[in-house]
């Protein structure tokens, strides 16, 4: 009898804990569009936004459960299915704002801060969030490919430069990227200019057609007037 009661109490406790874990402490309902604030507690998106809207005048915002404050207000930028997520965040991951080619990791605004503070990290190469960071690693030497070989038209690492790409024409990958972006911009401008020239030519052609139609209409009117005069009976003297 006692084991049965004990088992029942444990089951009730587990159910209660599960209910608390998946419920919002503001509306006391199952989490809808769940978001996790920086302290780790989770709420419905609409509930926590409404709660923080009421705190806007105070200038700081807090967690309804532990009262930890956040200044400025957390923007709740959580990673969606199409976003690159932060590799450091635990639980619900924030949207990454940068990827580091040296760390081979992506960071949200909060976890990117050390790259702005630590001198060693300030030298790291930050790029827009990318899912394909491993593509920047040399498959032969397991090093970051920061060099571009123009001879073989491919990215290489510094060890490749000492071996199979020795003596080849090379530049830094960043330099090659900037030059290609510049050429792409020039090509885009040339295409845009051609589009504008074509539009101008079409407009001029339309004007010529309109002028021809106007002249043709005038010629028809003049011909009809002359023909009308010709078929009128002669006046009596």
C-alpha cells in the first residue's frame, strides 16, 4: 500500500514539475511562442512583451520570476528555422549577428562582446552569419584558409602555400573578396546603365511612332478635305 502511495506522489510531483517547465508564469497557461529571457526563464512571447511594455517608463526591465533586470530591454531575437543561431547560447538560441572565421563559431550580440573587449579576439576576422564555416577549413591541414591562390583559383591555408601552391600568385582571401565585390559592383552598374539606355531608346522609339501616327492622321485629314472639295459641284456664275 505504502509503495503505491509513494509511487503516486512521485508521479504527481513529476507531472507538476513538467507542467511548471512548460507553462508561462504570467498567464499560467501552456507556453505559446515560447521565448527565454537572458536569465533563463521562459514565457509566452506576447506575455513577456506586455509585461515589459508596462516597465518601459522605468527604463529597465526585469524577469517576473527572479527579478533580474535587463538594461537595455532584451530584443528577444531568437533564431528561427532560416536563421544562423548562436553557438554559445544554451536552451533557446539567439540569432547570430556575426560569425568568426578564427573561432569557427557564430555569436549573438551578447556573446560577441568578448571580441570587442579582449585584445587577442579583436584581431579575429568577423563576417556576416554563416552556416558553412567548415568550408573555410583546409581539408588537408585543418587550418583556416585565409589565402587565395589566383593560379589555381581556390582558397588555401598558409601550409598549402609552403607546399603544393609554392611559387603561385596569391593574395589574402579578404583582398580577393574585396576585388571581386568591386568588379561585381562595376558589372552591376554597367548592366543598370544598359537598362537605362534601353529604356531611353524605347521611349524615343515610342515618340517617333507617335509622331508618325500624328503625321499620318494629319495627311489623311488633308486628303479627305481635298477630296471633299474635288467632288463638290461647281458653283454657278
